[in-house]
């Protein structure tokens, strides 16, 4: 079998290179870049039988450089403003916390004091106190317009690569509005947004039905299913981060993938034709994503699934990897600064590593797994069939876990200054458990729609049992010595260079179908991880 063709890499790689160069060397000549890019694009049409790939690549490179310059300039339009007190009204786009008299999230300023018109339209991160004496008729929700008074501080134009301010800058945020207090709610959300908010409240109530809502497992349950990361305590976050399992407790590709699989199975159960399933399933996932706040990681996962269905319908070879490349290209066209977000890098590099390395290596290792080679399969006993199935599942899970650990090694050091040494072992156990917890939550929500409260309670307790087991495993490992490595000020450029080398190696190995000796296949991840640790330690 030949490796899948990836024609969209001709678009994605030059676009990424142009975005990186445009970020490192900012320019004000974006219009000139666009003009030259169009010229090369038209030139590729007339030379389509000879040099068109080169001309298309140059065109996309220039377009990426000009585009990131435009977006950066628009996002930093308020960077020269002084720090000032302001009374503003802004619309809530995302909520991080809405409890304990604290309100924080992302929003857009819609009106200001008459002497501060330049702040209108600014996207801000806000952190506000809710006074005890303030009697609100409704709670602040996504889509609400709230009036507040506080201090507006523009984001610096040269924030570091890591940290929360870097995340805000690459998300299109212009400033921080904090040290303030909520004054009133001037406008309630739209009917559509209000319906989603009510749906979220109903889902929250369902997931706490007949369980202790304040227990650590219940908090993790709501964080995992509804993206309410504020439910996690600082101790929980620390344990999850050091073990490399924090991504399991926030809406991400794993959650959306499991929800998509559950939805697909549900529609099959109702006898909906397979060719029709993508439409209702995408609608279900879209409602879930926007109900939970539309986190960037969830939106990326939704786009990946939509692209996967599209590639399937177009009969592209290896729909998964082509869908990944297509969705990454669309994401960068929508916002090129996403390329510099930790979430974007971890999402796409991890999935790429799994598809390019984990799945093929798992297949190679499963082909070597022949526990009862001398006995025809038709004569296998139930125990022998179970042994074979468990062995193949364990091997495939190990390969996928190894690929995920491999791709996240450099990124964990870069963004979190830590590297879990037991990540592969933990993922073998935690990923299946997390999937079961998500499935239990999905079934709980599904049965709540038809009012089956006893079954809702059953699946809630099943999820709590699974999450309690996960907590026990993580706490047990957290007390061991050497479960994670920490680094101080790791060098970014060498680590990103190692990451680029890894991606090139994965594409090369995939193009050769990983037809190498087994010892080289196992030495490759060890050598790469060792190089990351050595590079970070030397600095």
C-alpha cells in the first residue's frame, strides 16, 4: 500500500513559513506583498505544467507574511494607549469564572465614556469583582452586555512567547480590564445565545443529579464534559499538569472526537442512512461546542471532524491526514496568529504525530503479535480470542500514547517548563478511562432529554467512579519521585528547531511506510526525547 498523497501541504507549509517570517520580521508593506503574491499566482496558471508548484509556494509565502502583518497591526491598534480608569460596557464572548463574587473572561468593549472613544471595539480580558450588595436580576452569561468600571491596560507589543499575555495577544486581545467591579447588566443575551446558556445550565444540573456536586471527582466531571475549568482546584490543576493529563479535563479533540463517535452510533441506532449521518452529527457537535463556550480547542476539533467528513465524501485517500491538513489551513486563514498558540500547536502536532507515526507503528507491531500462530483462528477458544484482542488493543494504545508523548515533549518544556516522565504509561490507562467518563456523560445527557432520571443517575455515578479512579492513579503517581522533570528558562529556538526536525522525520518515515528495522523505530522516539531533555537542561 502506498502512502497517502497530501497535496494540501503545498499550501500549508508555505503559508506557515510566511506567517513565521512575517511575525519575526514585521512589515508595513503588506499591500505590496499581496500584489506580488497575486502576480505569482497568475503566473502559476500559465506555467502550470512546469514551475507552478514553486510559484504557488512563493505566492502563499508572501500572502502569509502580508496577512500576519495586517492582523498583528489590527490587534495592536490600542497598544499605544496609556493605562487609565474607564467606565465601559462590553459584551461577554467567553467566561473563565463566574462564581465566588468573581467574574473573568474575554469580551469586546461596545460603549465607553464620551472622552474614551478610542476604546470602542477593543477586545479585552476582564477580571471583575461582583459586589455583595449588587442585586442582579440575572447572572452574567456569554452574550450579556455588562457595565463595569476598572483599569484598562493595553497589552505590550513585545510580550514573551510564553505566558498568559502571549495567549491573549495571539487570540486578538488588545488589553486587560481589571481591578474593577461589575455595575450592572445592561442587556441580556440574544435568544439563540440564551437558549445555549439555558442548555448549559440544564446540562450542569443533569451532571450533578444525585451526586455530591462539591467532590473533586464531580468537579472534574463538569470540567471534562462542559469545559468548566474553573471547577478544578489549584491542587488538581498542579497534579494534572505535572502528570501531563491536564488536557483530559478541558474540552479538546479527545472530547469532541468521543462525542462525535457517540453521536454517530446514536444516529446508526435510529436507522439513519450512513450517508446522511454527517449533517445531524455535525449539528449535534456544533451545539455542544457553542453550548460549552466555543473554546478554540473545541472549535478546532469541530473543524477537523467537518473536514474529515468532507474528505470522506470526496473519496480522498487517507481522509484523516488530509482532513488534518485542510483544517489547519482553514484555521490559519481565519486567524494566522493561532499558529503561535500553545493549544493550536499541541492539537495539530499531536494529531499529526498519531496519524503519521502512532497508527502505522501500531499496525506494524500488531502484525508481529501472533500469540497462537500454530492454531487456526476458527479453532481459537474464547480465552484465546480475548487474549489476542487485548494484546492488539494494548499495542495500538501504546503506539498512539508513544506518538502523543513524542510530539508533546518539546512543547511541554517550552510552554509549561515541565515534562512528564510517565506520560506514556499514564496515557495507556487514563485515555480509555477518560473516554469512558465522556461516554457516560453523553449518555447521561441523552437520557435526561427523555426524563429517564434513574438511568441519568446510573451513568453519573459510573462517571464519578471512573474519575475517582483516575484521581487515585494521578495522586499515587504524584507522590513518587521522578515522575516529572522541571526546567528553568528552556531555550525556545533550539527546542522549536527540534520540533521542526521531528515533523520532517515523521513525514519522511510516513512516506517510506516506516519500513525500517524495529530497533530503529524504537530508538527514534528515545533519541528525540533525549535531545529535548538535553537541550533544555544545558540551558
